[in-house]
C-alpha cells in the first residue's frame, strides 16, 4: 500500500508524533513548499494542523 | 465508528455513520465552529485568535483510523470569504496543503484513496457556511475513481490525457486555460455547468506537480469559481471533487497507484439561475442522466462569465 511518495519535510520531520494541547505549539520546523506546519492535539485528542505562509509579505489574509 | 455494508445489487459499499446525524447544522455566525477562537468567546475547533489554513480531524467522521480518515480543511479565518474570493497566494497555499494531506494520508496502510472535496451551498448539503473543504481517506477504492481506471483500459491509456487531447482539438467546450491547466465542460457532462479542470501534463497526483503547476491549478480553480458566481450573479453552489491516483491502488494494487491523472471536477446543481437539477427517476432508478442543456451552449455562457469575472 501507500505507493504515493510522502512529501519530504525540508527540516524537522513529519514522522514525529504530534504534541501539545489546545493552543500549544509543536514541531515548528516542519515545512511543505512555502508553508510552515504546526501540529497540535486538541483537548479531545483530535489532531489539528496549522499551515502558514513563510513570507508574511502582506497577502491580505490573516 | 462507521459501518460498511456491501450493496450487492449496486456492487458498492455503503457507509453508515449514524453519529453524523447530530453534527452541527447551519449555526449562526456567532457560533461558527470554524471561526478562530476570540478572547472571551466560545472555544471553536481552532483555539487560536487567528490562523491561515487549518486542518483538523472531523468531529463527526465518516471514516476514522484504523479504517480511514475524515478531515476538515478551513481555507481562512474570515467567515464571509469563499474559495473564489481568497487572495491568490492563499489559494496557491491551499494546493500545498492538499498535497501535504494527500501524501501523509496516502502513506497510511488503512487508506486506499485520498479524496479532497468541497461542498458549496445549502443546495448541495452544506451545514457550515465558513469557507472550508473536506478530505476523506477511504479505506477502499470508491466507485468513481475505480471507473476512471476502467476508462483507462477502455481508451488504451490515460483517459484524462485522451479526453484532454480531444477537447483541445475540438476547442468548442474550453472555457479557460493557462500554461498548466485546461478547463472545459466535458462533451458528455452530466450537469448543465459541469466543468473539469485538467492538468496539461500527465500528473498522477499533486505530489507530481511542479510549484508553478500548483500555482496554475489554483489560478484556474479560482477563475472558474469566480466565473460560476458571475454566471447568474449569485453565489453558485457546487461540489468540487479532486481526482488523483489511488494511494494503494485497490483493484490493481501498485499498478493502479501509478495511474490516475490529477483533475478537479465541478458538479453544480443549478441549470438556470433559479432552477435546480434533481436526480430523479432516470438518474436514480436507471443510472442515466437526462440533460436539457447542451455542453457547447453551457461552455459559451461559462466562458463569457469567466472573462467577465476576470
């Protein structure tokens, strides 16, 4: 199974387990393309991933 | 936990996710679970005061580990935006998020097909207005992607490549194109304003695309979405379905996983500004769509609307 290639993180590693709780940060060095990835675990155990563009050059989005 | 039952007469799986009956239904803006969490306000699904793009496991999943996955992709923290009104950079970023989720979910042993989609509008069953899409990690290869593999066999190669060549030769149904992507109303569209957004080059998945191709895809999707809104001068409901290669292949195994051609299909239910196309006797009972609109005529109107919205 899983024949598609996994996106290689440019640093850090997506194999690391998510950590943090609610608003806590985790794995701040994971990237995909121009985005940084922050993994969190919600209070009920569900995963939450936040993606942010690395260059905050005023694209008009929060 | 959902239950799968195989429908022998249809030759397909049916998913029973009875817990979804209780999911949040069209809350007012003050109680939107996809908005950011503001100080002093209720905690939403995203416990931060601002965010760009957020992905989380669905609270009411159709699939969940160890038998698949169901995720929600929130495009922005702005409640009143839509995919069509996102800044171009945000839309491009969304392509990278889709790519990341496809790669990560597709690497799981329990997922055979990663299906990224958006339902827009109450006409297609939206229960939350905040701009968002969903991802299902199917623990089996669903019928429509499976049929696309059958089409490959029937056409003697990649079916989307063949159909794209035909559309480019004909030209009459093309509504938009850029260096990476061609958008057309397919010759045998089921829906009046159905459109397919197809990569020019053979790319099985988002993971096979160059960065500029992802930018081209985002631009084409937004151009089409804005054209839809301009078509009848109203928010245009649609189902947007991202089709990519199976991640474990299902029938055909690894060979099938090497196939597939990234394209995005839009199924809008409107046939006029006020009239919906319903799936009735022939569509549901016989499986044959009856359309009262010719794709060539729809394409002309949609092409004009896209140009007008540009």
